[in-house]
C-alpha cells in the first residue's frame, strides 16, 4: 500500500504525540514527510523532516496537513493548504468562530476537491448531536468545560482562584474568543450542532480537579443526551490526551472503505 504523505503544522504536545503515533505505525498507510513550527530547530526529530518555513513544507508535497498549532496558524495557512489541493485536518476549531474566516473557507471548499476534517477531539457524543442536527431534531446544546486553573489562566491570575469559579457563561462564539486554546470542544459542538451562537457554554476553573472535564447536554425530539468525559491532560495542561487519538481515528476513516460508527 502506498503511504499517504503527511505534513504537521505545529509541534507542541499534540503535534508531537501525533507524530509519535504515526511513526510507530499505530495506523498504517501514512508517513510524516515534514513538520513546520516556529521552534522546529529545537525539536528532536529527524533533520530531513524539519521544515524551516511553511513554503518548505508545501514543497514536500504532502497529501494531507494536520494543523496542531493555533487559531492564528489555522487562519494564516488553511486557504493555502486547500488551494494547493491538500486535505486539511484542523484542531484549532475555534478559528471558525470568526464569521469572515468561516465564510471564506466554506466558499472555498465548494470550489476545490480536497476536504477539511474536524476530528472529534476531546469529547464524545458528536455522532448523536450531528445526527439530530442533520435531521432537524436538535433543540438545545450546552457544554460545561471544567479545568484546573493553570489550564485556563495566566500565572498572574492563578493566585486569585481559591475555589470553583465560573469564568464565562455565554455562547460558543464568545468562549472561542475569550479562551481560543481551551474551547475547541465548544467549537466542534457548535459546527456539528446548532451553531456558534446557539450553543451554550460555561467555563469553570476548579482547583480541586486535575483533569479536563467536559460535560455535554443536548435535548431534542430524539430525546436527551448527557455525556461527561474526564480527560487526562497531555503534557500541555490545556489539551487532552484524547485529542491526538481522535486525529488517528480521522486518518483511519479517511482511508478505510469499511466504516463503523461513521
């Protein structure tokens, strides 16, 4: 089987974990041919796959690029990726809370043959929410995101949090604006469900927890859904270990012809 060539944009905790899983052949049919991040020269990976610029990554002609960097990187490079006929896996889903960016990308994907993939990330129940939304049977979605304060706040603000504190009670769009590195679950729920302005989000800083806890509640004609996922964080407290695993699932779905739970 010919391996699909993968480029990775961003090499923090999640980018590194994705690279390790693909390199260990946890999933067959893929190989990493290039990695670009601003600090790539300090990363302990083979020199031949280090890219000092995004243009250098494009020159390696990947068939798919996985973004694991930031909303800024997503907005800067997504259109170039798609216009170069490369499939795009996006982890910084909060980028799409920007109406203009969402509109540009939505219009662009109608003109190109390649695709954007948004993994499930650090949440479960997306299949049910998507099904209900597509069938016009989804009426209400709420996410309570509970994390340790260090995952949400700067060091200067940590000392003020002595007990469970609600930092935000609003919509997915506002959550993505206020906490762009912590609200990708909210953005994914919004895209799969009722949209950024109808998806309710509560962000809680809780000194008593050491996990990233996502509680999703959805209501509609289909019934009621409630999912609580207690995610172990990656080496970056803002992100969960399950996020990298969801990328592997997306890659597997991309190449498989026998799919379950699809």
